[in-house]
C-alpha cells in the first residue's frame, strides 16, 4: 500500500516549480509553536479511508504519511445525522501533529470515499496569506477554561466528501476556523491501494450503509 511510482515524480516536479517560483522561504525560519496539527473529517455517514496524506513544508521537506487511516465522522443511529454541507465550526478532526515541519506549503491526499465507493487524490496548496495567519498570535475565548487566552491557528483541518471534494480550514484551540480553500480532487484510475486490491474498497459500516441506501448521497452540498 505504498504511494505508487507516479507520486514521487509529481512531487519532485511540483516542489521544483515552487523553488523556481521563489516560494521557498529561507532555511532556519522557526515557528512560535513546536508543531502544527493535520486533521481530517468527513460528513456524517460519508465514511472515508485515507490511504496517505503527505505534507510538504515551505523548506521543501516532505513528510510522507503524515496521516493515514480513518477521518473523524459522526454516524448517529436512527438517521439523525445531517451529512449535507459543512458545519460552521468544524473540529480539528482526527489526525497527528506534524513534528519537525515548517509552515505547510502543500498537502497531498489519496483517499477512498467509501460511500460511493471511489478512490480520489488531491493536491491542496496552502497560500501565503494562510501561513501568515498561522504565525499571528490572537486572543480567543476558551469556553473549556472559561477565560481569554493568547492562541495561534496551528490546526490545519481538511474535510473529505464524496465526489472528490476537499475543503480546508485553519483554527486554534481557542480561535474560530478560517476557510483556506476548496479543491476538486481527481479519480485515481488504478483504484484503491494503487490497484493492488483488485478494485475492492474498504466496506462501509452498517449504519452508514443503511443511511445511504435510504437517503442517498447529497452531492453538490459540499
């Protein structure tokens, strides 16, 4: 279940393009925090399996499989979930801290949309304006602690939806989310697991399967 032979070539080409475009910052720039969080979520019942999420920072360092596995999702019984659209305040998602990285420049995600099923890949470029916000300290109200605290938006959350939609936000534990971008991914023609599974995707849970059979997939809402 590797990254496949095509991805390294595409990555090298894109990273070289970023260098030639003058987008790579001076080596040695430090962050005001130890690491940033890369998290993933999916609409209710629209389960996904992340084969790999790779990160490239502004220094050109590549962090392979910075995240993989299931995304954060709600699958309440009795069809009480609302999969259409994104929440006004998405959470940090299921993910990991990306240690040793500078600010993010590019995120590559290859995932299985189990609701369809289909396999997609997407390249999410993080703009400079977003990185500047990630460096800006702001005061935010932490309800859990009942007080105002200085905080950074060091959480990068990506929502993955059927149809190959990926939407990204940055946020902080005490700061509201800011939308980064919405990107249309492309179908991975060789199928799941780089074509090594005979076209077989991971199965849906019974709860999600029952919801989709009854209500379908709300394409166009994400």
